[in-house]
C-alpha cells in the first residue's frame, strides 16, 4: 500500500472520530433546558455541562481517537515493510539496522505524542465553549455551531500531522536505511510541470546524494523555509510530490542539480 493510501485511510479514521464526538455532544446538549430560546443556568444544565466537560477526553477516546492513533502506528509499520520489500528487490538487507530502527521508533513515538497533544487541546477548547454556556443566555444552536467549528479546527490539525508524519518518516527512514546499506545515489523522481517548485525543478530526473541536496538546501526559493527540516525528509518543502528512489550505481542518470 502506498503512503498516500495509508494517509487517506488514517485521515478518514480521524474524520470519523471527530464526527462521532460531535454527534455525541449534540445529543447531550440537546437535552439542556432553555427559556425563550436561550440556555438557562439551572441545576440540570450546570450538572450536565460539568459532566460533559469532565468526560470530554474519555468521550474523544470512545469516539475512536485512540484507535485512529493506532491506525497511524499500523500505517508506519506498513511503510517499514514497504521499504524492506524494496530493499529485498535490490538484493539489499531486508531488515533495518539499529540506527534506522531507532529513528523509526523515535519518529513514531513523537507522532503519537503530537496527536495526543491535539486531543488534549481539542478537549480544552470544547470545554471552554461549554463553560461559557454555563452562565446562560446563549442560544443552543450557537453553542452547537461553535463546538462544530472548534472540532473542525482540531480535526484539520490531526489530519495535517498525519500527512507530515507519514511522508517525512517514509522519506527520511527510507534514505537512512538505503544509505546504511551502501547506496550512494538516489533518483530525484517525480513530475516536472507548471506547479513544480523551482528548487525541485533543478533536481527532477537527476541522481543525487543526501549531501548534494543539503549543499543546495537554501537555494532557488527554499531559503528560510523551516531550516530544521532536513532535505531528505521534505525535499522541496511541504507536501512535496517528489521522492528519493535508491539507485544501484549511477543508473545512467546525470548528476544533479541539472538546470
């Protein structure tokens, strides 16, 4: 399965989670007492809001958030298997070295922690909206719309983390594994069209080494763009469509940069 297919699957898991939580919250809030179309601060409403706030993180897990994280971790294992299968086809080692394994483990752990941070932030933001409702005088429809908008924001954050994690992890661990296996050259593969970044256009279709890419990392419009992100992870930048394919020898390609 391709990284893009894994990405779509995991993103769908998070989308389903946030929609499930939204439905759960709407069902709970729909029972709140109103007077003249506005929420009131009676004992029932205050108790319902307090309980909903206290259980937000639990409800998010029950809606599938933790399962979606596990789905991403499973996707990372699929990426590992794909790299090793590619390695086997080149008659190279079909298991990771200690450093590649450690890199993969560290990146996977970091991805899980970042997604847990999003979950806590989402629960906190919804709790803030519910506390505002506790004073009364708010339309239930406005409260529901506010919560839906908040959940949309954090769903987007979770999906962005999925994209950045899977693609950067695939590229960085892939390059690390093949470099450790003795591969010197990589084909900078992908489209060269009207939307190709200038930086990428200098490398598309050429053979490169990680050192060559890093040497030119601040040229051709790439200056100042998240300097802590290595080129082997991000190539031309966010959502780059290009990949580094390991070559046995020089593969008949000219050395990059080529323009």
